[in-house]
C-alpha cells in the first residue's frame, strides 16, 4: 500500500520545527503498526524563493519508508507512507491530520506490487509479459 497525502492549512510552527518532525517520524511507525529500522533523518531546505523553504524527513521501516516534505510559508505538506504490509489508511490519515493540524487533505491510496505477493499471481504476470513480448517479435 502507498498512502499519498497533500495537506493544506497546517500548523506552521510544527511544519518548520525539525525536532517536531523528528519526533513524528520516530513515533508514527509504531502508531500505524510498522517497524522502524533506522533513526529518522530530517533536513532543512533553504530554496531560492522563501516559499520553497521547509523540511524534508524520512524514516526507513521494515515495510518500506515514510517521507515528509513541508512548505511552511505555503502552509502545505506532502507525505508518503509506503508499505509492503497492509495498514489502516484511514487511521494513518487521521494521525497525520492531527499531528500537523491540517485543515484540508487530498489523499490517494495505491496498491502496489500485488502480482508479486503470491507465487501464482506472479507466474501469471510473467506469462502474460512473455506472451506480449513474443507477439511483438
């Protein structure tokens, strides 16, 4: 699963605080049932235009990763929660909204890599790809 979030109208103080973003990335994996395997990394970015300034942070989880990019002067944030393990996307989204005090969110949930989750589905996918390639030759 891949939860993609665009958040608007968030708390500027939180979005420009590297310690707050670090704490979020440190605690959020547990809150959504994931396994953190590295310490979070948080970087401050100063762009050519002040409205591009913000923070970028990520944490690797056993299931994949969580990344956050903030744009405090725009009151905008984008977040990705990517996991090979299913999770409650609604709960994960509520946690994000509460943490960053988001007034509005747009979110998408993508299912990725499903054909490789079981061997029969993977074999069918490979066979289909082979037949398409053979048809082109």
